[in-house]
C-alpha cells in the first residue's frame, strides 16, 4: 500500500484527501477535510494541520489540483496571495514527491477512477479506446481539455478553449452577442461569457432587458442584489443557481428560456470541441452546472446542437457523450496523478 495526499485547491475552499492505493490501483480514502482557503497564509499550514488531525504517517507522494494555470510546477492562485512551488512544498512538508496540476487536468485524470454510477450517457456513440478523449465543463468559467493515449497511460492536456470567440448561430444569439459587446464595452465576446455560471446570469439579463418574458419578483430581487454587489469579493446571493432551480421547477418562464438558450449554446460549443479533436474515446461533460440541471439537459436540444454541424453530423453522432455526476472527480484525478509520480 502507498499513502497519497490529494488536494483540490481553490480560492474559496481547499479540500484535502488522504488515500491508500493498492497494487491493483484501487483507491481507498483514509481521511478528508475541507478548509476555507482565505483563513490561511499558504497551503503548507493547511496540510500540516490536516496531517496532524489525520494522525497517520507522512504520505509518500502528493498532488494538488490548482484553480488556475500551472507553469513548471508553480502556481499563483487567482483569488489568493498564495504562490505555490512544488519544490518548496516538498521540502517544507517532507513529502517525497509533490506535483501541481491544473484543476481541469485533474478532472482528465479522474475520469479513469470513476465508477459506472458516476456517469450518465447522453449519447452512446461508437467507442474507440485508442482515440482521443475530450473534456468540457461549465462552472464558474468554461474549462476545456483533452487526453491522448501514450502507451498504457493517457497524457492530459488542459487548454484555454473557453476563451475562444462566442459564435452566434441565429438571430437571438446575434442579439445576445451585440448586447454583451455594448453592455461591457468590449471588442469581442468569449464563449465563456455565455457558457458558464456567469453566462446564465448574462443570458437572463439579456432576455429580461429585451422584455422577451416577464420577471418574477423573487428572481428579480436575487438578480438585483447580485448586480448591486458587483465588485465585492463575496456575494450574498447566487443568481445562477436560483435561475437554474426555477427553470427546473418550471415556475418561471424567463428562467426556463434562459436555460434553454444556455443549453443550446453549451451543446453547440461541445460540438465545436468535438469537431477539432474527434474524441471517439468519449467527450465528458464536467463542471458543477450539468449535474444540477440534468433533467433540463436530457430533455433539451443539447445533442441536436452538438451534432448540428452540417455534413459533419454523422461523425459527431458516433462520439460517445457522458455527463460526470461525481463532484469529486478532480480529487480522484489528483490521487491518481500522485500515484504516477
């Protein structure tokens, strides 16, 4: 048995998990804790506190998934003053090997540690085990990445595909593009401004301001509060979650139309990624949003927009499409990545 430390390090919270891995590569969680990142000046004291509480021997290897870019095993977190360096962490924590990876790369590794119940198949397709694998995930932002098989393992490659241009396909989406350009006084709109948590709110504001449907007082109050708190480090409300919940409950027409437009754009962008990679090894939909609005995606035009690429439609209909239901796929990936050190 090898003792591993896996971490999911974000600007708001840090999740640490101590894992044993057997010779058959089966992961067994020993201990897990969640910490408020802002309460600590660095990752080191969090890990030290965690290991004391776990009361186990020091792990041999550690991998931390970081919410932000990782360059040469160093990372500066977006919403914290932390600067992480794997060599420093290795020395100060007395751990044999330490690796830092991007949080979306961790999801890529985590795919191979998921159980059948952790996945929902949207499109069975025709699986080709040697083909590339694609990942797309809308949450706070829009992550994209891919995996290529090299020998007996997959190499994970994160990307910044969420910052490519939003490509409207009909009159309503062209109006949305113009609305966002004018509202934010910008020269271009990234797809992340539409396909993400912030995108849900942006679409709602667009449909509201165009008076396409009437607002309900409850959702209006939440959105207004969020708008008034613009610029504050922490918000008291989550309008994206409220809009999604109202759409699920079919209690608000404006919210339902918002999610319909969001899901259409999500499916189209997933199809764009699939065209670039032809991931017959599977396209995995990650991120926090999809599992929360699962019935809406299943009963929507997501797959229609995914495959609606003209003469390329037959190719896309053969790509397996899955939704990841396990919210801790990144921690699983960090543990598997640590095992490979």
